[in-house]
């Protein structure tokens, strides 16, 4: 069984590209808005949530990525969070880790960096139970 991950980004092109990059080895669920992300997190209970933490607020609320982070952390404490951000300043990074982000990708990021973080957060298992580090891209 593949590890399940949730990818949230307001940009559909980003979620689609990440889906195709990861689909052979992970059960990938995507969302581009707050209601869909919360519904899919509740339904699919991802092992890792890959969240754009700089998404603009929806419906007068706090930032969308932060609301999803809070939801996942409060209801699925074993789930890991891989945050994506365009803010690389130390104060912002410290804030993200303080609030429960396990790893942080700074946009734009290298695909190999993403894969390395996911290997640590949701290791793949081969048929004989040994961790696998090999990835194949879906096209």
C-alpha cells in the first residue's frame, strides 16, 4: 500500500505537476482551496500534508495553508507536515517549525529536494519490506 499524501496549493499547475511527479510511489490527493483540503484531509487521513503556507486568506480567515496545518495537526497528530513557502528569512522559518512544520521547502525548489524530504517523512517500502529510495516519474 502506498503512503498517502495531501498536496495543497492554490495554483492548480503546481498541484498537478506534483501529482504527476509523485503518483507512482504515493497515493496523492490534491486540493486547491480550503474546503476541499479540509474535506480531503478528513476523508483520506494523509501521512504527509504538503502545504503552501503562503496561500492568501479565504473568507476573511487566517492564511489558508495555516488553517489546514492546524486542522491536520489537531486531528491527525501522527501526520507530518512538509511546508512550502517563498519566505526564507530565519524568523519565518522558526515560526513555521514552532507551529508544527516538520520540513520546509523554499520556493522555487528542486524536485530532488522534495523527494528527499518525502523519503524521510513517508519512507517507501518495497515488497520485501526494505525501504526504497528509487523514484520513477509519471508522464
